[in-house]
């Protein structure tokens, strides 16, 4: 999509996977004054190989070097990516001015033609890159010294494993830790882990009583030490305040970087599926309703109208992580203001099961996480997502994308549809079983 913003540009990459061919092709295109932009140009200096996303000619000579990112802003690590390209091009005496092209988070799609000059923003990062160029020779020497070692350096895993990006060697270095490891305490900071490590402490059992921990972390430490779950006072009262009928609701979404439908911005989530289980009274049978968009047409209004019909106007609507469903509903109200009233009434009925679990419940098998995928097998071991074809939200979005875009056979489409329906149904049924578990535990505490 970014290339379309530079009409007449030519792709230099040959597809042969031979850098020498790509370099030769780049030289040919760069020498042709008729070509105003070169995509994926390949350059090499001092055994450093780089590919430039976009090189576009400046009116009075030289080029603009444009790195394209899918982010909605310039991030702290981006100048390094551009800097190594600038370093090579400077050495080859190719005059360039560095820029970073990213998505505009404020762009609103009109539902017709994408306005590329508004969808993308080109930011001047020349100052940031210039500051890095003096450091690059030393950084390159350090990299080469590491690469020349016979074995990988011994670096302790830490925040750098995921920030700014997940390292491609993550699984190699980050082995599964024992269940009593200090990192299993919820929301414990890397600073505190470093303090413990500096004292030679790895196990929760060895953390001194005076070591600063939050109330939640102290609760988790007790559960791990005693290998017993915690159900706090007040849980029974909190559950007793629920109003029937109880509705258990879950959404699935896909957040594409390029807005797909009217009034959408980059990364606005498209709601394409919902599941609702309904229990009309404590001993009543479960009813199930569901919706799944099945083609490329805009699913938002059918999603909304079918949901409003299913949930009615009475009863608490139980969700797991209220902010997610609430935000999706707020977006639907923005896109379809005629439904703002019913949506507001629906949002007012939301009841967050995650907040209740965080406040009143802990189990050693949570391992520091309150995600439904971690909480469910700990408290309701007979329910699991293992073996399901679709087993988490991101996978659901990608599966729907494949199914709706006609990229699969009819037989495969039927199979994917079934997998999506089973997954979303499992999410709401999991909340039913989890609430039953909490109610039983609360009654036992009374």
C-alpha cells in the first residue's frame, strides 16, 4: 500500500534471492533518470547488506530514503533501522535524506478510495539518524565481535527479550521456569526480579518477609508456598448481587492496519463474531446464541443488530475483561449513532468476571496471569482449549480473514467456520463454568 503512494516506482528486488543480482538491478534503476522511485533497493558496503523500502528522487538531486513502518508513530528504535541504511549509503556516496513513513492514527476512511496522502505520514528523522551515525562504527564492531565468538554470549533473559521486538531466539534462551519461581508473582517488575536475583533468590519460598511486595503478590506467594487456592471474603456477596437472567458474552475481532470500512481508522477492530450463553435462573438450562460474519461485506451492523436482539434488556452481562467489549460497543455507537441509546444500556449492564477473579481469587497454577486461558484450567480442569483448531483470539481473527476472503476451498471454509463457532462458544461456556466454580467456593467459605 505504501508503494502506491509513489506512482511510477519500480521494484528492484529480483526474486532470485541472490544479493548480487539485486544490487545490479538497483544500480540500473538508480541510473535511469526516468524512474522516480525505487522499491527494495539493495546496497552493500564493508560486508553490510541493506534493503531500502523506498528511495525517491529529490527535485534537485539525491534521494529521500524512506523506511516504511506499520506503526502509527515514530518509535524510539526506528532511527537505528534507518541509521544502518544511511551508514551504507553514505559510504557509497549516495546522497540521501532519511525519513520514516508510518500510518496516520487520525485518518478516517470514507468508504470509497483510500487517500494515501492522508493514510500515511512521512516524518523527518534526519536529526535522530545523524546522532546515531557517529556511534555506528563502534556498534558494528561490537556486533562483529559477538558474531565471531564460537558460542552465543551468556545473557540473562529480561525485558530486552521482548522490547522493542520479540527476539527470534526467545525460546532458545527463555526456558520454562519452575512453578515457584519469583517471576510467577503477578505483575512483579523486572527491577524487583533483578533485586532478588542480586541476592541469589529465585524461588518464592526464599523471598524475605520484609521484601516489598503488593498485596496481590503476597497473596500469590502464600498460595504458591501452601499449594492451595485463595477465595477471599466478599466473593459470595459480590456474586449474590448478580441480576438474572445472566448473559455470558464474548466478541472476536480483527484489527487491520489499513481501514477496511467506512468511518474506520487504522487498527480499528472489526467485530465479526459474538457468542452469548443465557441462564434465566440459578437452576435454569443454558441457552446459546451466536453470530459469525461469513463474507467480505461489512459485518458491523449485522453484528450489532443481532447482538441487541439476543441480549434483550434485562439481566447482567458477564464478560471477561470488560474494557474490551465496552470499547468495541463504544466504537459501534460512534459508527452507528442511531443505536447509541441501546448500546449505552447494554454497556451499563456489563459485569467484569476478570475484575472479580483478580480481587477475590488466586491459584498457584495461574502462574502470575489472570488470562482466561490460565485461570480456566486451574479452576475448571475438565475444560481446556488444548486440541481445538482455533484456541486464541489472534488466531480466530486470522482464521476469519482466510475464510471470508475466499482463500480456501468450500470444504476448508466449512471446517474453519465450525472451528470459529466452537472457539467463541467455548469462551462464553468457560465463563459459565468459572462462575459456577466461584459460587461453589464462596458457599464453602461462608
